C-alpha cells in the first residue's frame, strides 16, 4: 500500500496544526469569560440564599416578576453597607465604633484575628492603600535575588541618626498574602524604581506573578 504523497501529508499536518491553534485560542478566549461569569453567578446565588430568606415575602421582587431576579441579596448588602458607613460617619456612630474596637482589641484570641482583618481592610480599602508612594525592586533575602517593595513614608528621625541619612524605608509584602511582610531599610543605591502603579504591583503580588497588566493575545500561541 502506497503512502500518501509528501504534499498531501504536509497539507494535512498544516491543517491539523491550524485547527489545534484555533482550539487553544478558543479556550484562552472563553475560559476567562466563562469562569468569571460562573464565579459571579455563584457569588450572587450564595448571597441571595443567605439574605433573601430574611426578607418578608411582600418585599421580594421575585414575587412580582415572571422570572427569577438574581442579585437581590447583593443589592441589599451593598445598600446596608452604605447605610452603615453613613451612620458611622457621624459623631454618635464613631463613638460606638470606638467602643466595639476596644472590646475586640482587648479580648484574648479574638484580638489577633480582629487586628489582622482590620489592618487588611484598611490597607486594601482605606487611607493606608495610598500610603505607598512608589513601587521598587530591592535585594532580598540575598543580594542575588530581587523582590517587589513599596517605598513608605519618610524615614524616622531616630533611624536616620542611628544609621545613615540615605536609608529609605521599604515595605516588602509576602505573596499571596501581601497584608503581611517586612519593613526593611535600604540604601538609595540599592533601590531600583519600577514603572508600575501601586495597583498593578498589588495585582502581581496577589496572583504570585501569574496576572500582569501586559496585554496578551491568543494569536501568540502557536
């Protein structure tokens, strides 16, 4: 039995290679979209299951629509958080917040968890997220390896007097939990500035380097 001519074999291999690339490109395009939709839908359903049963039936939109209305629980949560924020913004609200803060920070065991969560929330959503002025690379834990760090505020006067005037404070976060890390001091010549925003650097650290802000194209996968 004669084998297929080289030209036909080459054409078949070319077509198979193209189909394989198209299949991979299809996965790269649809997988992020599909997973995002699935995660968002799952979160909406879970929130609805926790919140909606607590609402009287005559307040539920589903009772008056021919189709199910997902996301009602999330809308209620967002509105509730906004109301809580508005209440705590006034003097009386801040008074009760301070009392609650003292109770949690003085309760054994609970205070450690509460402190960690509070610092994390302030770093991600509060004023502290603006405290980092610049993203840099610094040598750590040895001079032969580099890590991402954030330049903090001005170096404390006592540190400058005890060590050197050119020391710069850099917060080096741990990945993938960047709310913990080390405050280290480096000489100015050891610091390499990066052309990254603070948000881009956080994204890179959270994802352990898997997610970057650089555009990727499925066409590059051959």
